[in-house]
C-alpha cells in the first residue's frame, strides 16, 4: 500500500467556522507533512512532523493548527480562516531512512473560504 | 537550498521521447536532484532522483551532467497521460524528516496527440 489518503476532497467553510482536514497513511512512514498550494503556484511547505512531534513550522498563522495523534494520522485544524486561505492542501509522508527520503503525496483537499 | 531553473512549458508529440531540462548551477556535493510531477488537480507524484550517476526506473531516466550543474528528465515514450507540471528539486539529504522539498515553478509538459 503506497497510498496517502486525505479527507474531505472538497471543503467550503465560512470565516467563523471550525473544520479539520485529515490525512492517513499505512506505509509505516514516521514523517508527515502539510503543504499549501494556491492556484497556478507550486506547493509550499507548512508543517513537518517527525515521530509524531512537530519539527518544522514554516511561520504559519495560528489559525492553522496541526496535530499528529499517532504515526498514521495527521490532522490540520482550521479556525477563523480568511478567503485568501482558499487553496489545495496537500499531505505527504516519508520514511526516515539514511540519506534517502522520498515523499509521497495525497490527492489533496480543495478548500474554499467564503 | 540550491535553486533550479526550468523552462515554463514544453510540447511533445505522443509516442516520442520527452526531454525536460533543469539547471542547478549552485548545487553542492551532498545535494540530490529529485523530480516530481503534478497532473492537474492531483497531488505531486515522485518520479526519480539521483546524486551524480544516471538513474533509470520504470517511469523515466535521469541524466545528470558530470559537473552536476544540470540534468535532464527523459520520458522515453510520452503519452497523453504524461501531460503535467514537472518539478525539478535540489535538496540536501542529511537524513531525517527535516529536509524540505522546495518546489520551483516547474515545466508544464503538454503531450500532443
């Protein structure tokens, strides 16, 4: 199984809503990532979890709150978002193995903030 | 992180080889070259990576120049399903999850019937 799954596929939310994005992998990977991709732009790293601990936060606003409850799951909690936060949110995972590290991506959650 | 330069777009006829160039003139000795692609509205897909030797897998071949300042991704027989944005990424590989994938703007490859 080389799949990273993300739910929901699409999400529409108002600026006062609280919602969560979910990511799951069963490849035994111990590193998981959140990326944000605006239309016609490349993906940009948001957060990295290593062994269920947050290791990188790329200065992401606090209205985005990541959580890694176990080695297979990664959540992104959303609260008080702005319309400019509308984007494709991608999850990825990777092994931590020596000098080689390949990230595998999920299909993404397309978020629209009204 | 070393930066990469790729042409914004390329066309290729179906069934022909697609050769996608990438310049990475500031690459340093421990930095690998990775290629990913992103088909419209999907997540990026890993293709191949290499350090200094040429590499081949079931998807593509990666040719890295001897001075490592540039590389070429070769799709030997392009199909319409290969139409995608192709990203060339140079990243250090110290090991561990703290390595970042920094995507450039990529090359939009359009495979024509």
